[in-house]
């Protein structure tokens, strides 16, 4: 009934045609089961991928390997997902997710990079230009933008300020960062692992943290601001001279 079942593959042109036919079959199978694929021609989904009904796949999305996506998700555009489990009602925009587990009701992207070994619990937000590597992010925690979190364990309801990084590599070994529930990490903070931030602790913006912070403490690790009056005028006079 279907002559493509016995088509030959003798060169890369025929290989590409066979792949196109397989992609079309998979996309049609998913759409008949209740998945919305907005542009099947630009969407590549492997045959082993499982996607629950009422999920929307946007154009230029690639989903590969042993991946399972729950219902009511919105995936893409320009997103790559490989060997992942994603819960229900999760949004992934313009991002790359590899060998990780994403919970339900999460928001990822745009332009996030979730590297292998990462676990995001439910209601987690990972925002734009954030990289997460081999870390656990607890329920309700947020890493909104411009941060790197590697080899870390972050508990529930933690806020990671913009520009925060975990300094997990000392040139020889990788070290862990632990942040307890309810902690607040100010913007542009460097957490030099191994280090622990206690429950509901605050870290002031611009700090470089090298020692553990007790629970409910405020950690400040930066030089006190100093204003030199008239410095610009003196500098200009010196340059003119």
C-alpha cells in the first residue's frame, strides 16, 4: 500500500528523503494523538519521543533520544531537547536542554542552556542566558538571568540574582555549592565552592563568598565604597598639563 516502505537508500540525497518521510510519520502520529505542531516541515522529532496531548511544539524545534514531555507544555521555537523528561504545563523557549529532568509548571529560557545531570523541580524558573550544569534546583526557586550554576544543590524558594556564578572548578577538581531554602543571593555574586549558604540567609550584591554563611545571616564580601571628591576635575587638569 505504501511504496516508500521498500525505497532504497543509495546516497545522501535518498537518505535525506527517507529521513523526511520518517519525520512526517512521527509528526502526524503525534498530531493525531492531540499534540499541536505548528510547522511540521521545520520540526524534527525522533521516533522514540513521547509527547502528551495538548502540548504545542513551535517551529524549528528538535526533540531527540529518550525524551518524554507532559501535557499542556509549550516547546520552542528554536529549541533542542535530548534525552530529557519534562513535566506538564512547562514552557521552554529558544533553549537547549540535554540529559536532564524538568518538573511541572517550570519556565525555561529564552536562551538557557541546561546541561546533563540537571534536575529542576516544579515551579522553577530558569531565565535568559542562564547555564545550569549537573545541579538540582528546588521547587519554586528562580535563576532569572545571566547566571552560571554548576555542581550545585539549591533548595526551595531560593532567588539567584542576575550575574551570579558558582565558582565550582579550582583548576583540578569540581566542588559543590549548597544553598538552603529561602536564601536570597544578590546580583553579581561569586560563590567560591565548596561553600554553604544557610536557610533564609542574604548575600549582598557584588560579594565574593568564600566561607559558609549561617542561616538568616547577611553576608557582605566587598570593599566599602569610597568617593574621592573632585577626582575628575583634577585628572582633567593633570592631562591638560
